[in-house]
C-alpha cells in the first residue's frame, strides 16, 4: 500500500472511531428553544403573555418542556419535566408529532410542529387524555414560534432539572435481558 493510501486510510479510520457516537450527534432541526409572546398594545404596562417550547433529541425521540402564560400572567402553565414528547415524521421531514402534558390539569394534547424557515408552526389537534381537574388549558391552539438563539436547549432543560428523553419504556429496555435462543 502506498504511503498516501495508508495515510488516507488511517485518517478515515481515526475520523470514524473518534467521531461522537452519542445520540446527540445526529442533531435534529427541531432541537432548540422556540418562543412567542404577545402584548396588549392598549395596556403596555400589562405583562405580556408567552408560549415557549424547549426541545432536544436523543435516541431518535424529541422531548422537552413547555411554558405558557396569559396576558397579565393571570394563568401560568410551567410545564413539568418532559412535558413535551414526540417524534419527527422522518429524517428529513419538516413535521414532528408531539404530545404536551399540561401542568395545570394533567391533560394530554396532540400537536404538530412544522418548520417554516426559522420559525416553528405549532398546531394543537385536540385532547387525547383528559386531566384530573376541570381547568382549561392555556396552551395556544395555533401559533408561530421563533427560535430563541440566546439559550441553548440543553442548558434550558438542565436549568429545569430534566433528564432529557427518559420515556417509561427506556428503563424497561435497559434492564430487560435478551430472550434465550433455542
């Protein structure tokens, strides 16, 4: 083997084995901090309302948290740990299906998130599991969110003490032993 071929072969092997192999290596375009706010132009002293979703991707799944607040901050949904979970429709898809769990009432809502340039179009399709209280959701039905580049999604999740993407079947899959072969 020529010296040039050996060098190229060695470089390729080094790149292959030294490349990050974490699930985060294949970063999702949905990963990020997405937010929108709205204010009362007739009462500028009044606190603005807001909606935020923080998403990360691990093990091929999207997860994160959310927060929502009405104008004047009279009602707030702070989104518990992993309050948003879902999956992208495909590797190069611009659409993800998400389930959001309200911290106000425990209800679960089905939504889609569609990338449109530097924006995320949020659309809630309906309730898939009722909550334990008769408290209406304050999460918007349809809203365009912008990527917040001032925050890194993992830092935002760590600040809320979320162990990203721990779905209930993750624990079972990691402790399950393979079935014996006959």
